[in-house]
């Protein structure tokens, strides 16, 4: 019994596709398309995710240090427009644009149209979120932080 199983496994491994009697093999196995890494949308999707993750963590750390300085040293958190915050904010939304472009190219959108759409979405999100964070820090400095229910 064990010998038969071993012989079957060896026969299964040794039989090549040419010897097998499979009609219309092309219907069952599609051609594998080789994509260069620079053109692979999944590569760019992962790069955009990495850029978003790292720059988001950097931005969160900057905001944490601003809030810590406000509570301990009473240093105002308002001047958000320094090079570190702007560059981390810009790189986060650049990574988001890369994610959107690669996701849209996976579902067969053209690169130009997906780049335009993704840039518009990222710019709108970036500006609106920047204003929200700036408004939040203005409220923190004034001591009038509203609850989330008051915004709605």
C-alpha cells in the first residue's frame, strides 16, 4: 500500500504536461504576464501605503510634541506652518495620491485620468483636514475645545 502511494506520487511528479492528455490547455492556463516592478500597480500601492504610514506617524509625533509643549511649557501650538509639519503633511497626501492612482489603475483606469482624480481628492482632503487641525489647535490654545457633538 505504501509502495503504491509512493509510486503514484513519483509518477505524478514525473509526468510532464506534454505527456498528459489535456485538451485545450490554453483555456485552463492563461499566459503569465511579466510586469516590470516600475509598472506594477501593486508595487506602487505598497509604496504609497508605506509613505502614508511613515509620514502619518511623523506628523502624529509632531502634533503630540506640540500638545506636550502646550501642557508643560505653555508654548503655543498654533504655528503649524513650519517645514516639518508641512513636509510630513504633504508627503502623507502624496502617498495617498499614489495609493489612489495605483488602485484605479488596477481596475483599468488610465493613468492620466486616475492621476487627475487622485490629485483632486488628495488636495481637497488635505486642505480640509489642515483647516480642521488648525481650528482644533486654535481651540486648544483658547481653552474652548468643543465636543464632537457640537460640530454636528
